[in-house]
C-alpha cells in the first residue's frame, strides 16, 4: 500500500516551501499520456498522489496494460493548482515503474522463446523507499517479486558461508525459522550445488555462472527432488535465452529494477 506519509515526502521534495509556479486558478483536466510503447505500471501510486491532493481520478488503465505512443494512461479532473502540483511526482513514479514493467516484459518474452516454465524474478536491488512500487512493476510486467524483504526467505550468501561454513549456516538458520520459511543457498561452483541441496537448501542460487556451468549445475541437482535452481548474477536481457535453455527454474535479474530506463510519459492539461 502507498501511504500518506510516502506521498507527503514525495510532494514536499518537489513543491518546496513557496510554490509560485502552480498558482493557477480554476479547474482543469489532466491526462497522463505515453510517448512510446511499453507496459503501464505505477498507476495506482500516481492516482494516490492526485487523490491525496483531493483531485479525483476519473479514469486509469490497469497496471500491466500494453500501451503505444499517444495512449492515455490516467485522467484527472480538479483544481488546476493541485493538478499541477501532483503532475511531476505522478509522472516520475509512473514513468519509473512503467520502465521496470516494460523491461520485465521484455525479459519474460525472451525467456519464453526457450522455456514456458522458467520464472523471471527481481532482487532486493531496489531504490530505498520505492521497493513496493518497483516490485509491483515487476509483477505488472509478468515477473516474480522474489523475496520482498529479509523476512520472506532465508538466503545463505557468500558472506554467511565465509563466517559460518555452508553446512553450519544452513543448519543454524533452519533452527531459527518456521517450517513454512524456505532456505536458499548461494553457490559459485558447480560442485557446491549438490552440496547445498544435501545440506537442506530448498533453492540453490547459481551465482555468476556461465550458461554452460549453470546447465551442469542443474544436471547435478536432478537427484534432489523438489529443489529449485535459480540463475543470478549480472544476467542481461540479451543473456536471458541462453540461461532459460539451461533448465533453471528461476532467472533473477537486479537490472530489472536498478537499470531499467523510465518509460517516456507526458502530462497534458486541458481537453
């Protein structure tokens, strides 16, 4: 959920202490319009900005809708000053989220060329304060959120292994978690994939491996029923088909949230 506190922070950052620019009388219509093709997202957050300013949203697309240049994503009607005050924040949020959704949809489509089953997932490499918006955008693009925060799943990473050892780390965290909490173990070599599964991993993350190494690691995990394989680490959009062909269950990509370009949107007032 987008909170009033978040919206207040966004607006305070943009409006400042003495806004002369938007002292415009009367009422107006505002329209959020796509300037290029992509996938719409962040419209719930954009609408919340206007609603906080008591500007009714009269129409908006559903997140996940494919749009072309010229398509209207959202429409508001209300006090001209408040419409203009909400404009930039709404455009920034929706443009950023739509860029993430668009990149995610591209990755999903690329994966489908090789596999109908592999999931495209995000990571925790999100913008502080915008994780909810960004994760929802990934879903709008057809991707998976992965864990939303540290409480959603235990992930044994390289630093944990360095401090505790792989088997000891898995055992330690399993003792401290609910039966409903999955444990994922990050490995960097093919040989460590079955070792992680043997230690009790529900998911084995194959980190920074080539497609060839990833396929070999997947083969090593076939004897461990129910254990999922996830490929991660610097995977680009161009790499997705090669990793999708390896047989992994999940491809996670930090670039979905930290490197996706914003979708070009425009806000126009008046009919």
